[in-house]
C-alpha cells in the first residue's frame, strides 16, 4: 500500500533510511548526512508541499514504512507527465512490494492527477527495477548516456514510460 508522506511519518522514515543507507547508496546520488535526519526529511517534505511538482508517498507493509515512492517533475499543459522514483528496504526487496507500489502510484498519476505519461529511469545494471517497471506495463524507449549523477559518477540509464490510454 502507498499513501501520502506525512510529517508524522518522518521519524520512522529516517530510521528506515538509516538502516538501509548502505543498501541504497549504489543506486542513489551521494547524499549529505543531513538527508538522513528528521530535519532533512522534513525539509524535503515541506519543499515538496510548497511546490506542485513533487508528490512524495510512503510504501507501507504490515503497518510499517518499507520505502518511499515519489512522483517528480510533474508537468501540466500539453505534456501532462511526471517521473517516478522509488526504493524499498532491503528486507522487502524481491517480494513484490515495489511492483505493487509502482502500480498504485501509476493509478494515482493517471486517475486523480489525470496525467498522460509516467516515465522512469533505471541504472543499466538494475534489472530488478526494470522488471518492476515492465510488470507494470512500462515500455523501454531508450538509453540515456551519463543521465544522472549516481554513487559519485555520471551513469547511463535505461528509460521507460507508461502512457495513459484514456483520452483527455
């Protein structure tokens, strides 16, 4: 299950982030230490709420936070699109949690938000995340060389998208 990230979630989210820091580091940008603090996560949430381009959600499994999924770079107008980013705790990896969370986020993007397109990128060697996207009907549409600064270097990404078949 996914739901909106709330301020009350932040202490538990920080515990999960800290417990999974080493696991997530190969897939993430290099983070400053304050990212792994309650204040750092509150800043992230408040910044997201202040704009209209980021929708952070938590992934909840058996009543506890098991990850985060975010709709980023939401663009309206003729584009009606966003980017999707997500992670799950190491102990939940490979158990269908990410697949279910991505499905929920896409339904939210196409339903309540009325978007036309959701895109996602994965590191070339992140086949697990690629399978999550494919299980949710995403199609691979390209390779972006040196796309994002991940784990201290520019890394290539496989690009995926899912289109909303409903008009309007």
